[in-house]
């Protein structure tokens, strides 16, 4: 019998296994994520198997994010995963999916507490302002952060945000926010200041919208 008869090659999946078969030459190509997923039993409870490809796909949508500067990481004990890139970050959860944050919006969100803040996770990427001027916004689970070169970043939340949204967001007569929406804990009044006016709301008094007709043009 010909001793040179070929045998089936079996690759050991357990680290440290050193059979003769496991030492066979490897294929001359990189192992892709799809290769890995097909080589293991998919466990839907293992969120990292969903998070990693989702984050990678979001990075592919935005090549300007640059190269990764850290490994994929789980945020605390939560079901949130992230990866940091040269120009921003991508966060993922089952509830919100994968979204990128960067620049002044990301800085303001992190200043507020990031994932553990009242804003929660991003539900959109950083998007351009609808009126076409320079700036952007991101919607989060608990509110929105808007940024313009003139006014910086501002957090809009609660009923003030809801009323402003009904008016048309930054395309409305009020324009973009110029400061965070604040709650007066004594009176229960929520207040939001915008480029051309303000919105106040309270459970007792409802809402009041003030438009400043003399407001200077937005620059």
C-alpha cells in the first residue's frame, strides 16, 4: 500500500492542541469574520457575535473615522459595546443598533456622562443640520445634542424638545438651540433658549413659545 496516500486534514479549534494535522500549512488568506461565525456554534445570547460585525459595518459606512485606536470593548456590565477610532467612536446595543459619535457632540455627551447619562445611547449617527448650514445633531434615547460653530453644543430634552420638534426643529422660526434645556426644580418649569426665541413648559402651566422678531440673522 502506498504510504504517501493523503489523509483528511483536521484543524484543532482548541488552543494548545498540537496534533500532526493541526500543524498542516494554513491557507494563504486571512480568516474573515464570516469564516469565524461559520466555524462556531452561533449563540444569540452572546451579544458580541452581533456587536462586532455591526460596529465594523458602521465603520465601513464612515471611512473618515480612520483606523481603530482600541479593541472592541464592553461598556461596564451593560449590553453595550464600543470601538474607538481616530476620529470618533461607534457604540452598539440591541435596542439602538450601531451609531457613530464624534466632535463637539461626542464631547458634550461624554461631559454629561456618556452611556450612563440621562441622554443614554445614540439612536442616530451625527447628522447634518436640516437647514443646510454648518453644524450637526445626534438623537439619543433621552434627548438630542445639537452643535453649531457659533453656539457650540446644546442638550435639548423633555417636553421642550417635543414642542420644538413639532415646530420643525432647527428649520422652525426659533432656529437652533443656543444652550441646554434646564429644569427649575423649585417651579417645575422647563426652559429652552434658541436663536430666535424660547420655549417654556410646566405640568401646571403648559407651554409658552416666545419668538424674538428682532433676532439677528444666524451667522
